[in-house]
């Protein structure tokens, strides 16, 4: 374990700058088509040269579920402890390959490195091909080492199950452990049984070997960063894969019949469905959240600080039914739902009188179909997808009653979208745990069902909606957070930062302040329709950035909405006249300079935005630099730097400029070792 940095909050107000970029996006002369842990050394050289002190990463855990490009999604881990084999540096073992093998590797690397973006499937296949060759060449030597044996012993509580999971996943050609006839639940007996089979034992030991080498390579890279005074900030994902070693090992800790996501926002109008199971917090509390403690301790081997992904999930999570594809049918969990009596007596809504189904089931009539599909298609929709139940009402046929069933039918896009809208055309949602409690549907005022109510009932529904989403649950959610977050935060000495963007209850910042968890602030993403202005009011306990992996970079954002850009140019920057159509290097430099000269403890900007200040170094097409599009549930995470880090380090004029810019700001130039 390497010596970690101590971020001083109370004794000394540190003000540090840094860069953010996923490991997979790095490009060096030793690349095999993707970034790898050892590339952090070259990145640290650049950070040190330019007076930055923090490198922020995305999650680095193994995500191999589908065994194709969909596994490029770094937030869906199959183990919160295992590192991703795709970051294995083959070049450290070149001498263990034959001349022919080295030649073939070099040719394939040249093809992959010539690509603008990552070819995830080809890279992963290449890594495993040569990892296997290296394993057979080195296994006896490495397995005899005391460090290796100590690693296996120290991590057996998760490593044994993870290795078994990988073996059975590959054997069954599926990560869905409920389809594994003999091994649907993990136990030590599963591990002992697999060890009796020579081929399975060999595969288990292969995964042991890979995890050990990854651990050594990452630990070595972190130690190098520390030698240069560079801290590493990791990312702790809010969820895990449904089909994961964690769920297989501890199924009682998760609600495997539900999904997590996020309510609608400006970037995803239908909400987000991440597909993760939700946490069974009640069960986790029984042993003091031991699973979370172990997870944090494991990551503290590599990180000095961390970004707690979607910290709102520790107050309440957006929980979506298993049959949903989009996020609009989600409900907050846990939350203080309403019973029928309260809906009727407090808000004057004839809930039971009109029939609960009127409010909780899709509202489908002829005029509804006309509005969604057009009158010309009404009869076709009725004939193929609906059943008439009297009084002018229809219900969806059983084979189309959920969005996942509709999706599985592979219908035309317009038809799929229309049926999705029908399924979402409800006013209330039945609570997932108590069938006699109800939650108002998010954005219920936008439903066609809402249109049928008169003005009085609309006003009552609006009042209920505001009470529920903006006040009723705030104290309850605050107490939920105070039960979990202190235990998780205090399990390690890492600096805690929280990603608190989205539909944020008003007491979240207060809770984070009292727990000394840094907030995430993006100037163009406040909780209302205005910019965070002026930046001088940004609190000290915050991470200030210009863009995130879920947004476009500054240059691309500048070109997205002319009205927003003009307002920003005049009102925030204080520059007069017409805003340029393109964000010049001067504009990006002005924006970054204002960020650096704030009281925020950490100013960590995407490397794309740092490069945006130099019109010769920055990428030609800023639209290609966005890492993720959150509205797409299966986005291909394949962004890669357009320049090799070694070449970037040779840009002396740019490095001098950056070092001077940071040096002239109020950013500190050193960290304190713990």
C-alpha cells in the first residue's frame, strides 16, 4: 500500500487544481488500443509539469457482463472489488512472449492505436489472448512469490467468489446466475467444487493472477503519482450490475426485482434507467453496512479521495419497476407515500370513488389513442395491442403490458414510443413494498390522463405533487442519509466528495456540509434555469468543474444553444456584443481562469477543457469529446484522447502557459502527506 495524501480541511484550507479523464481514454506510445493503469505515470508527469495536484478517474472495476461493447459502461460493475482486466499492461511482460507473439501483438496494437475511438471488443479480445499467454509463461514464478500469496489470502473474502463467477459466466455464456442450473447462489462449497475440476481450477487461478498483476500495476502507478505530489481521486459507483458477483454472493443485500435510475432532467426528458438493483438498506444495516465498509477500504488502497456517485441515492433512490425501460414510472425509495384516505381527505381527490385503477393503471380511450398515434392508426392499435373493457376504456394486451415486453417485440420506433407513452399514462404509482400506498407519478401534469381532469381537480393534484416532491419527504430523507453516510465516510481516511446533481432536496447541501463531504458544482448546471453566478460564492467544500463525463465539453456546449451562450457571454463573462459562434481559446481561458480563482477546495477540469484553451492542440471536433450521453441507456463509452501523452509533454510552450496560469491563481502547489 502506498503512502496517501491528507487533504486538510480544518487546519489548512487547501485550494488544489487537477484534471479528470477516464483511464480508458488515455493514449500513450505503449498503448494497446486503450488506456491502462501504467499510463497514469505519464499523466502524472503532465500534471506535475503544469502544477496540477489531483487526477480524477472514472470507475475502474470489472464490468464484463455481456462480453461485448456494452461492457464499456464503467458504472455497471460485476464486482466492486475486482479491477478491470482491460487495464492490464501487456508491455511489462514482453520478454515472456516469443518473437512471433511480440510481432503479432505489435501489428494489432498499431491497428487499434490508429483508431480515433476505442474498439472495446477487439481490445478486450487482444488483452485476454496475451494475458493467457503471459499467465502460462509466468504463473509458477509469480505464484511462488510471498506477495502473491499474501494478496490471495488477504482478498479471499471477495476474490474466490469473483473468480468462480467469471468461470461460470464464461462456461454458461451468460452472467445471469439465475440461469446457472447448479450454482444459482454462491457458497464456499461452489468454490471447493470448482477447484476439484482441473480445467476450472486453472481458470480460477488465471483470474487470481490477473487481479494480482492489476493490483501491482495500479499500486505502482499510484506510488509514482505520489512521488510527484499528485493525488488520485477515484469514483465509487452508486450501483452494481444485476448479474454480478456481489449480487450472486449476497443477494439479500439487494432488491434484484427492481431497477435504479434518475428522474427526468434537461438531459434525459424520460428519466434514466441504469438497470442496477436497488440496495436493501434495512438488511445492510443489520451488520453495520459491512459490505460498504469493505468496498471503501478496498478502494482506499489506490485512492486519496473519491467521488461518491449520485450521493442523492443515500437520501433516496429513484426505483423503477423491473418491467420498465424508461425512468418515468420510477418512485423514490424510501419515501413517505400516501394512502387512499389522505389522498381523498387532505387533497379532495375522489381516489376510491372513481376507482383506484383510474389513477394507477394506464388511462386509454379513443381520444388518447388519437393524440398519441393519430386517428388514422387508432383501429390498428386497438386491434393489435389493446383489449376493450367497457365504458370506452382499453387495457394493453398481456404481451404488451410492460415496456420491456414492448421492446422485446422489436416494433417500429414510432410504435414503440407510442406504446411506452400509453404505459406511462398514469397519475399514481403503487408503492413497491406496500400495495396500499401510492406515489404521484413524476411530471404527472404532462400526461394525457391529467388533461381529462377539471381545473379544480388539477389544482388539487398540483398541490399534492408539490407537497410530495418538495417538502413532505425532506426530513425523512435527511435522516436516511445521516444513518448511512457517516459510517461509509468514516470507514477510510479518503477525502469524500459527492455528485449531487439533479433533482436535489434543499437540505442535501446542509447534510454534506456537516459531514464535510464536498459538493460538485458545474457553473452551467445549477438546480434552476440560471448559471452559478458569481463563482465567488461557491462554497469552500466543493469540487468545481466546467464539464463532466455526462455533459458536452465547454467548446461543444458553446455551440448547442445560441440563446444560452449569448446570455452567458454577456451576463456571466461580462463581455459585450455578439457572442462568437465558436468558443475561441481566449474564451475558454477566461472561463477556466475564473474557476481557478474561487474558494472551491478542488477545481478539477476535464483534460478536454484544459486543451480547449490552445487552438492548435485541441481536438478538431469538440462533439467527439463527450464521454457519455446519459439519455442513452446503452451508450458506447469509447472516447480516447487525440494526442499521445508523451507528445503532450513535449509541448513546452503550452505546458509553461498552463503552469503559469495555475501558478498565478489561488491554487496551492503542494499536498500534505499523511
